[in-house]
């Protein structure tokens, strides 16, 4: 071949050969990348299936969701990358050809969970990840388990800075709550309780088993939205029944309780040895071997039975539950019997733009009070004294505090009952996208009945008064209306705005009466016929009534930029009938800031840090519980002296000033500064550090005043200051987790 043509054709042949080779390879490659159907099942770390998890081909619209059993099936190319995700879990990717028939396990993502977890903040909710104040949340699965006679016990040891104090083992004795220490000398130190958006509710009107979650607003920047009632913090309770499928459940338990430890007192033989060795003069040995603590104790059996059922759909639903609770105390005759009913229902209308909620919570308690004097006697009485004498009667030894404690506990009838009822109705209307109008009306009613009888043969008052009977009744009513608007808007995908403003009206009325009588010829009537008592004394009959009103205006603004920089500001104005003429209205502002440090570019190299957020807050709250009704006014009352009325020829009760006016009387005011740091590492360990300082001024206190110029020698006024400061550290995380075992732990450290 001509050299000239060789130079032309040989390169062309080479190019053609290469092209044919590549085409062939492309055909082979295309044959290898065929369409396949991938199926599998998605679980969580405890091997529970995850319905609704998404399986999507990366960078495409091809995807599917798992069914109720966690199963999925998707058709794609063998070399496609599949993205598996579910809210609250870490996203994972897999090559399609490597997944056929496989099982996928998703791991919880603490940061993602915070982004979807909704927390009550007062007049609305926020995502936990967006919080700027100091708020702790406890879900039902993390609440204290065991024998729970009052809802406060659910929080024991769960929230840093919150102290749950159980005064005794008496089942009728509720627990008291203290959040970051006390703030008052004479007013209430307990936090405000808000149940399903209704503030000021008696927490024990709710069954502990019906509580879904509890959010604790600890610092003033979070609690200031409740103004003159938020000085001691706020506890927001959300009950069950808001969502879920049809279900019928029965839960029960039986528990046995005994005394954990006795006081180390002398036994009868030890007492005798001590008397001999020390030559104690006047010591009398009555010949018995009595353990007074054991004589008054019993093995306490507690049982609880709950039946609940509900049904929920896309347009509405309901939940109902009935609970029977019977709790014996470790002291004989002490017990608490409770029957509780809870109902909740909701309905959506107008294309789900309107939501209507109604609810009812009620319970009735019956219990026997224990005379607290038995404890003093059981610790002081000689162990040689028998419980019963030779005639089978209770042994009676003369002397102060020497009454037989078993007799004191046996020969008393103290039967008490209480009914609690709370009902509410709520409407939430979406006017335009992002703008909601909310109205909430609630009514709370508590009634108490007390019955006491000490028979003629009972020591102390029984024998002294020839029988003593008492009856008492008290009612408490709370009517409340709250209405507010909320508006939420996202601008340019970087600005998030949430606004809220509203009005509140509260009308509280309480009243009651009581009567007592002595001098009974027979014990047959017990406390049921006071008229049979022949010994009537001044003061044996009494009654009372009071009313207070509170009107409030409130507003809150939340803003965050790119999910990194947060601002919250609140303002509340309270007008109360309890305040003095010169201080009828109070203003309570707060502001808080947060910075999500972990989202900054300079933090990306620290891959083990999933979340780091710094929070700073300042706020002012108030406390009006110590003022009471009519305390700022001049009041007349029975002076304790009588006078002779000549026209009727009778003696009459005289009246005179019993309280000085104080037009400057106002609420106690607490200012609080809070600095907090939240941290999540390795996506399994959480830490929260809080530093706070509370300064309470205008403390309410009754002190002596000169006469004259004052008509009465005492006056309630705002005097003095009080300071609290401390450090709180909360740690929690998953220490070990397998498909069949999960070990998580939490630690709370407080330094005040």
C-alpha cells in the first residue's frame, strides 16, 4: 500500500476499532445495569418495625414508604443509591444491589428528635431544638414508675433543680414541689400547674396514668408569660388522647409496702438493763415488752386498675379511661381510695382548618386521717407499758405525752372525702395559612368534706369534752377564659417568625362552713348528729367566702435566623383584685437569646459534636398567692368583746377593725438570669449545664406596727429581699443497646 494511504487509513482503522470496542463495552455495561426489584424490612435498634419510613432513589423522585410491618419494595437500577430515612433517626444510604431481601436497622438521632419534639411553652408549643429558655421535658416513658398516689411523684429525680418532697409515708399526704429553691416567706413556693393549656389546675385532678408529657419552665425568661403567677416556675402537663389508632387497654398492678427502717429505740430488756446499770430513780417497769412502732404498723397493700379505650382518625377522635386506686398506708387505718375518670375528644372541620377539643377530668377520694400525735407518743412511751391492761382495755398511764398511741389511732373516726372536676373546651381556627385564632374556656371545681368524731371514752378530747364531733365543707371554683392569636411565617428559607398575643380572664371563688359540738350522752350518732351535743361554745360555727379576679394581656415574639441564631421576647400585664389601689397592674417582661454553635463552619471538623447550643435569658415574674383576698383593704370583724344592748335586754357581739388598709400592697417580684449550654456528642450522649441567679424583692410579710397611728397592731406589707443561685447539670444517654436490650441512664447534679 502506498505510504501516503497508510498514513491515512491506519489511524482511521484504529479509531474505528476503538469505537467498536467501546460500543461493545457499553452494551455489556448496560446489560449489567439492569432494573431490579429491591425489597426488605426496616427496624429500629430494638427490632421494632418502623412504618412510614422512606426509601428513595438518590437524586430522583422514585421512592416508596414502608407499610405497617416495616416492609418495602422498590424497582430501580442495580447500581442506584437508595436513601433510607425516618423522622428522628439517622439517614443511611445503600447500593440497591446489596440490599435485596435485607434488614435495615435505623439508629436514633438525638438532634433530629429535638427538631421534631414539641415542647409546651405556655400558650402554644415549640420545637425543642428552637428553645431559648431553660425548659426540661419528661415523657411518659421516662417518668418515675411504681406506686404513685399523686402526680407530683412522677417527676421525682427527673428534672435538675426540681425537688419533690414527700412529707411522709401517709398515702393521703401529697408531695410538694420546689423549683430552684423557695422565693417567698409567706406566699406559696410551689410552681404554677398548667394542664392542657389551662393554668392554675390542681395537678391531682389528673390521673398519673393519663399524663403524656410534662414540661418544666424553670427560668424567668420562659415563665414570664404567666406574669404574676410564674415566680416559682411553671409545670405544663399534656394528657393523652391527642393521637393514635383505635385501642383498648387494661393496666393494673398490686404492690406491697413495709417500713424500710425503724428508729433505733430501746427495747424493753435494753430499757431494764439501762435502768439497773444507771440506778435510775423513779423508773417504773410495767412488765410488758412492747414495740410501739410495730404495734402501729401494718403491711400495706396497694392496687391500681385502669381501663382505657380510644379511637382516632384524620377528622377526629376520642379517648376515655377509668381508674380505681386503693393505697393502704404503713400505719394502721391509714388509706386512700380513689376513682378517676378522664375523657377527651376532638373534631376537625372546614377542611381541617378548625379544631375543636373538649375534655373532662374528675376523681373522688376517700381517706382516713391519722392523728399525728401518735408519732410523738410511740417514740417517747416506755416499752414496758402494755398495749392492753388485764381487763382488755387500752392501757392508760397518766402524765403529759403518755397517752397510749394505739388508743389514739384506734378510737378516732376521721373520714374525709374530696371531689375534683376539671372540664374545658378549646377552639383553634386557621384564618389564613400561618394565622390561628385560639379560644379556651375552662371550669374547675373542688369540694372537700371533713368528718371527725372522738367518742366519750377516747383519751384527751373525748373524755375531757364528753365526746367531740366536727363537720366541715369547702368549695373551690375556677372559671377561666383565654383567647389569643398566633402567627408563624418563614421568609426566604432563613428567617422564621412566630408571634403570639392574647387576653385572659380568671374568676376564682371559694366558700365553706363548719361546725363542732361537745357533750354527747351517747356515741351512737358519731359525727352525724351535731345537734345531740349539749356543750355549745362561741366559735363552734363558722363560715367564709372569698372571690378574686385576674385580667391579663400577654404577647410573645420568637425569631430565628438560619436555625442558628434565636431570639425570644415576652411581655405580660396583670391586673388583680388582690393588689392594692396604688399597684393594680403589674408588668412582667423577659428576653432570651440562643446560638447554635455546632452549625457554624468552624465546628464542622468536630464531627463527634452533634449539637452545641448556648442560651442566655433574663426575665421578671411575680407571686400573688401570698396576698389573699381583701388584704389591701380595711376590714371590720368580731372584736372578741360583748356589749349590753338595753333595748333588747341582751348581750351582743361587738365589731371593730381587724385589718389595716395597705393601698400599696403588691405582688412579690422575682428577677432571674439564666445561662445554659446544651451538648450532644456521638449522637447518644446529652448534657445540659445551667447557671442561674434569682433575686426576689418586695417579699410579703406580716409585721408589727405601732398603735396609733394604726388601728390594728399588725400589717401585711412588701418588705425584704431574697436571693437564690445555683448550678444544674443534667446528663443522659444510651450506654448500651442491642436488638433485645437497651440500657439508658440519666444523672442530675444540683449545687445551690
